[in-house]
């Protein structure tokens, strides 16, 4: 179709270059400054901590940070610029905690002297921009989704898509796949799903925070992916469920392992999370393509990384105090944003890991 190739070049320029500073600035999360105390008022000491990493948990970390300063005296600044950056910056000790949607390899954790623990459970959804196709109408199987992102299904009225969408009028439009440009935990989760459901994807592309995408154009961050889909007829992308809800994006149904087409809802995320076996090293549980007729197939915990041998006792303790408070008091906020809380037993296991594995000169940081 005329004009498609120039459009791809334009996307490459827009979503891989120009808005980077703007997107990164928008992703920086910090609590507002406290106004000057009035004369005679007691001064409340706050501990400032910084974190960097995945966009997947950024909405809930922002909401938690809004309250944590006054609630527990911890002032959190979180910069959501991707899981790859989160891992790199905590390895170099450039931040107090890193955040990654993809679990770090055991050997890498050991070498960098890091403790990894989950914070909440979230989901990745598929969003589209199709004329006259409403929210939740489009149905996709794992195989057709993999073929779309491999460039092997490139028209929306392809017979393989029409076969499972008999009640939907699919337009004669080119499919424009949008993927994350930078190393991303969301990409890791999405490609892990395609890896699980498509033999062709498994043998030709694989999984990772950044892969050699066979088709489509890259967008930086969740905001970039959402913007790309919003302005592109025929676009399809994968994105965190909270971003899709906040931006009123049109999501698709997916067929799960039980053969049932399900919509991305808190109930379907919770159904998938309920089947998890958390008895895994470093809490690296997989919830991708789990069983159950009600389960959404792309669900995963998101992780925080902290040094086992922190240089500053008080800052390390503040990180754990923040997430301990979030476990105890942040559940309702997490659920309002579409996340699923960790089971209480998992929270207790995380606290036990803090006590036994993080110390300064032999002194436990978390007591």
C-alpha cells in the first residue's frame, strides 16, 4: 500500500529518538515537596531513596510514594526507564533499588550481591487501533499473535483472523505492530508468552528483554507504545494493563491454555496468580500461560533488586520500610490500579529474606 514504508521510517524517528527526553521526564516519579513548617511545629525527619527500572509497576509505585512520605517518613523518587536500566543501575549502585519486570538470572544476582523480591502482580495486555472495533471485541490466539509480530500476518482481514472473529468486521488495513525499543521487562513477559504458545516463535525469535523483532517499529516506554497505537490506524502493541486502562485503549481478548477467550480484567489476572508455585529460587515464579478457564495468559510479578551488602544502613532500611509499608497498607491502591496483591505467605517470605540476607558489617538491616 503506498506510503507505508515512509510511515515506518517516520515512526522510527519519532518513537526511537525525538521524544526520549520527554518520555523519561514524564516517567520520573517523586513525592511533592513538603511546604515549610510553621514556627514552633515539630520537624519530621524523612529518608530519601531513589529507584530506577521497569514501567510495569510505575503507576502503583507513584501512588504508594504519594502517601509514604507522610505515613512513614520515606521520600521515594522512582525513574521508570525500563527494566534493563533498573538492573544496570543497581549493579553499579547508582540507585538504592532497581526494579525489573524480568527476573534476573541466579548467577547474575550472586555475582552482583543482590537480593530479588516481588512487590505486586500485574498483567500485559494487547491493544489495537481498529475502526469500528470496540473494547474487548477482537479475539486473538497465541499463534496468530505470534504470526502478527513475526510479520507473517500483515492484514487485518487475513482469513486466520476472520476465522475466530466471525462477528467482527475486520478492515482491509495493514497491521502495524509496535514493540518496545529499549530493553524492557514488558517485552520479556510478552515474548515469554509467544515463546510458550508458538513453536515458530520459539525457534526463530526467542525471548528476552530485547529481541530481534521480525516486524514492526519500536517505541520507547509504555507511553511511547500507547502514543504510537493512538495515532496509527491498524496498530497493535503490548502494554501493561494499567496503562491501557488509564489511557482508555482498546484491548483484545486472548485465548488461554484452556482454550477459552478471556478479557483482561482483575478477576482473570487473579485467577492466573492463584495457580502460582512460589517455591522457586529468588522468587522467580512464572505465571505465563497458566492453566484455568478463567486465567489471563500474560501475568507476572514485578521485582525489586537491592544490595545484600549496602553501603548505607539507613537508606537500605528505608527501602525495606517502604515496601513493608506497601505490603501492609498499599493493597487497596494496587487493586484499584488493576494489580494483584502478593499472597500473605509470600510477603512473609520476603521479610524473612530481608532479615537473613541484607546486612552491613554483619548487622541485619531489617529487624
